[in-house]
C-alpha cells in the first residue's frame, strides 16, 4: 500500500496506525510524543490520528509501504476490549503469529458496532465485561450481524460462573475463554476459528 492510497474517512487508533506502518504500537506512541506524528487525544486519554496526517508523516519520512501489500483479501479480526493496553497487547501477539491477517481494535462497544458494519470481519474477539455495556446484549447484536455477513465470535469472559457458562452455551458464540487468558490459549483459539468450522466450542477454563 502506498502512502497516497490511505483513505480512511475516520481517525485511526494507535493499533491501526501501527498496522499500516508495520511497526509496534510503542513505536507509534513514541513518534507521537516526540512530535513527529501529529495526533490528538480523546477525552478518554487515547491517541487518534487523522489519515491525512499519517499520509503526510509517511511522505516526510520516506516510508511508502510496499505496493504488494493488500493485493489479496486478508482475513480481518476485530478486537473489542475496553482496556487499550490489553487490547494492543493481544493485537501485537496475534499480528506476530498471523501476519496474513488484519487486526483492528475498538475500545467502545457502540463504536465497535459501527466498525463491524464497515469492516465486515471474519472474527470478532469480544470482552464480555466491558464497563457500561451489557456484554450479552453486545454479543446478541454482533451475532445478528452474522446473518448478513458470516463471522465467528470468540468471547473473553471475566466470569466462569455456572450462570455465565450456561448463557454462553445458549448463545451463538463459537468459543469462549475465561480471563486471564494465556498467549497459547489465545493463539490456539484464533487459529482454530480462522481455519476451521468451530461451533459452540466453548472452553470455560
């Protein structure tokens, strides 16, 4: 993708900018704090970057991306997690393992629904216990989208109670994991969901 081809009609998160530049989120944060990459801060304290500013940055530092990138459709994964640091950590772990996939982050449930419609991901990784959001209602809304665009859902739950497990069993989730989730568990689950037919394969560990 060449710098001139970046045309996203909304601000980018640090994780999205890192994916475009093929660097870590720590590097993007460094560039922003050093004044090299222009960004603004949301009321929640997160950096956001306008696509035009990123394009200008790439041009200024001669960082044109290879035109070979993105020629084939890449599988898309949307991570919905309110903790930005944890979300970025998951994204970096998965990006290192699945370099043929796109990973997008959302830290707000309502924003995630908008991104879901635009992105049409193959897999959604959903934190069931996002503050201020009914996780099961969010799961229901995401599941409804799968009727229009097939997708798989991996739920991360902070609760392993029998009531939570029973509700997950009755839902249309493909797989669930109980926090804290190990790196191996996360990679194994994502790999299975992206490559196999996996239906209600919950693992209440």
